[in-house]
C-alpha cells in the first residue's frame, strides 16, 4: 500500500528536495539564495562568481556539478547574471553620482561667473572714472549710474551666494542634496546672466561715447 507520508520521487514535484528545479533546494543552480551558485546575482560577494568585480581569483565554472544544458543557454544565463549583478552593484551609487555631477556643474558655473565678474568690474571701473569727469546732471551720467547700480548688485549677489553655499555632506540623503544643489545651480546661473547683462550694458555705453 502506498505510504501517504512519503514524497513521491517525481522530478517535477516542486516539494521534492531532490528536484533540481525546486526553489528551496540549496543545490539548485537557479536558486538565487544558493551561495554556491556562481550565477547568483543576489550574492555579488560570492568568491566563486566569475562576474563578481571583487573576485580577484579566476575560478573555473563547476558546470559539471549543475544540470547539463545547451551551450547557448549557459551563455544566455551568464549574460543575464552579469546584467543583474551590474544593476545590483551600481544601484546604490547612481544617486551619489548624480549628486557629484550636479555639484561639479554648479561649481563650474560659479567659476565661469567669477571670470565674467572680473570683466564686469573692469568695465565698472572705467565708467566710474568717466562719471567723475562728467557734469552730474548730464544725461550720460544718469545712464552710467544705472549701469553701475546693476554692476554693484550683481557683485553683491555673487558674494551672497558664495557665503551661503555649502556643499552637501556625505550623510545628506541624495534627494535632499539634489534638491538643494538644483536651487543653488539656478541661483548662480541667474547671477551669471545678471553679470553678463550688466557688462554688456556698460560696454554699450563705452561704445556710444
């Protein structure tokens, strides 16, 4: 008589512990929790994983211990495992890389604006010398004073931005860091546009002299 307590030896029975396709079988090469699975993408620190970037030792793949499959199938599985491992390993660094890139872009705008401010101040100094020699009620004097006010404001905005700016700390959440840097990038970009506009206005007055 059949013993109902025994698990029948059915290779397609998912509860059969000897079934290599049983996801609970630790020897199942497709079991993502199997630490001996060289294609296990959830275990990037597996020293037997040939796609593990931390694995400094090349270990031959023990294919003979696994199910014999077509060569193309193994290649497909290897490619899929490599892609998954890459995703797992880079997912945590994606946001940090985005923060670093935005920080670098913000500072690049600042550095460029500082160069523009140097040109703006040269124009400003020239206009100040001219203003001293002009009659205070001359129409040109009013135009020069307007441009000098714009130059002074652009310069003050630059120094205010520099005093307020702080690079996000390493422990700052990526979302908060990105939000802060986006605001700082927008502010310094606007300041650079103001600097260039004031410079152009001053140069236009010089050409009209």
